[in-house]
């Protein structure tokens, strides 16, 4: 019985979230109808999510019929609208890809708004096989030839174990209303061409080709994950920590590796590793860009390659390979909370201010200092670095440019943009981890102090 197999599959794979409902992508087709009906019968709290693609006149009526079906089933229904042709034109992509983009964007927004714990889509084994073959025609690597993942982030695909024939038989058995999208038969679309022309020919060669392709995809997925783990370990061994004690500020936007260790990696591992590093920054290197990085390291002392999308850069010099996010950080200026903690979650730091009446002597490059409140000209604020900023460093005579001190400390551009300058009305009194001002520093004869502690931000669970 399909329901029992489905329940076993959910339990064995742990696909249902422990909290929140499951948002089901529901088009009214046999696959999504089966998924919605099975999840509902299995006792899962579901919400049906239907997107009107703005492509066919009958789509309005189909949306109302989908809503009516959910009403009869006792399932919550949410709908949205998208102009898929316009999205395709604006993004310079085909209708198939534009529709996919619109659907997942709608699902993500609806899931966030409704507090869903997961998004379930109704991909079957047939979709899985079609995807593998389509990716093969595009020259995909192991990740693409592994097909559709059963789980990716918040998206789950509980029907990958089942065939399209099984979903249609299930709907017939339970007399469930369904409708077919005409696009599924339109061979001007690549997927429909593979479905109706390529796969039947492959089945004529091997009637078990679907199972064979699915088995190959599973093997490739396992090997892909194993090689990813090896590449991640190689990157970990080659990493060169940046920014010293202030490293926590830029963990989300840059990473560096010792060039000699990266160059020593086997080519197949290096290519995978550099794609992992850029992927961690939210962008991807394509095949040609990956080769450009590899060839650049082999033939040039310095160079750079910008990932597809223009937001992440891979650059190298004689010593380091540096992967960094090029997105600019906006200048900031805010009053300092005294007493209390000031959190900069997006920059990864917390600044705590605590009044005190006694303290040990400050270290110039410390992450915690005590200011002499009788020497500071209140109020205090914190802001980003500005051109011409100067400070009288503890233990030195006269003033120096803060930018020179940041350079001598070996801080990257990202760290310099994110590091707060603690200022009174006369200027900079402390640059955390770099220098505290002579005039504002706690002295042996000081009576009133303000202890400042700069540390990594830690989120607090509700």
C-alpha cells in the first residue's frame, strides 16, 4: 500500500520537521495532489501553496479548483501570482527556469510568513531521471549528475522514491481531482522533450533504465559528498587565519589559504575546494572560472578571478589565496550604550560598557580596556573609520593616523570597514584590538572608569 510505504519512508529518512507545518507546492497535477493527500493522511500538518504563473487563461479557474479541493480535504490553502514571462525577460532566462525561480521564491516567502518548518515539492523518480539526463547534456559535474537531492536546506522531496505512474494510479484509486499542465506535453520545452522522446528510446534499449539512472545518481551523490568532505578538510589544513584576535568579525565574508598548500593539492581536489570556498560566500565559480584560478596559480604570482554574479572575488599573491565578498559595508555611526551591551550582529561583534572604580593598566592592543571617565569628553559613540582619523597611541609620543595602525596590525579591508572607532567629542579614544588613546586611558590615579570589552557576537535563543 502506497500510504504505508510513504509513512515508512518519512520515518526512515526523517523528512518531516519537528516543529511548524509543512508547506506543500501544489499545482493540481497528479504528483502534487498525491503528495498533499499522502502527507495529510499521514497526520502531517500541511499548507497547500499554489502559484498562478500568469501564462494561461485557464490558470485562474485551475487556482479556484485547487482551492476548492483543499477545502474539501480540510487543508489550508495559500496562493500567489507571478508574471513568469516578464521574469524570464528581466532575468534573461527561459520560461522553464523563470517558472522555477518564481515558484521557489513564492514558496520561501510563504513558508517564512506562515512559520512552516519545511517546503515539500512533489518531484518523483521520473523527475529525478529527467534532471540527470538534462544535466548530462549541459556537461554537469558529479553534483548535477546526482540529480535532485532529497533534502536541500528547508526543501524536502518525499516522493523521489515513487514513480509518476504510481502517483497517477493513487489519484485514480482515490478519485482525486487533478489537472494536467499542457506544458508537460509541449516538446518545445527541454524537459518535455527528454520525457517524451529521449526516455522512451532509452527504455527501448533497457526497460530498467530509470532504475539504472537512479542507481548511478545515488552512487555519484555518495562519491560527491565524500570528495566534498576531503576538499573541505584540505581547505581546513591550508587555511591562514586573518585579522588575529579580530578574526571573528569577517568569518562570513572572507577566508585565506596558504598558497603553497593549495598548490600542492591534486588538481581534482583543488577545483572542488575552490568551488566550496566561493560557495561558502554565496556565489559559484563556473567551470571556466575554476580553470582560470588554477591556471593563474600555476603561471602567475598575482591575479584574481571574480565569480559569476560579480560579488565574490578569488585573488592570490606570492603567499596567499584569498576569497572575499566584494559587497560594500555601509558606513555607520551610533551612540554607545553606557552601561550595557551594543550588538552589531551583521558584523559579528558585541561591545560591552561597564562603569568601574578600579582597574589594571591597559595594554595598547587589548580587546578590553578601561577609560578614565574624568579624561573622556562625553558622550561616547562608535562609528566606522573616516579619512584623517588620528589617535595618540598608548605608550607613544604624539599622534598617528589610525589607517596606518590598522595596516601595521595586518587587518584586511573587510576588517577595517567593520571595526568600530570608539570616540568622544574630541576624537578616537579606542580602536579595539589595535590601540587605546593615551589621553583617555586609565591611569594609576584615576578614580572613575568605564571598562569596555570587545568580543564576538553571540546570539541568544529565546
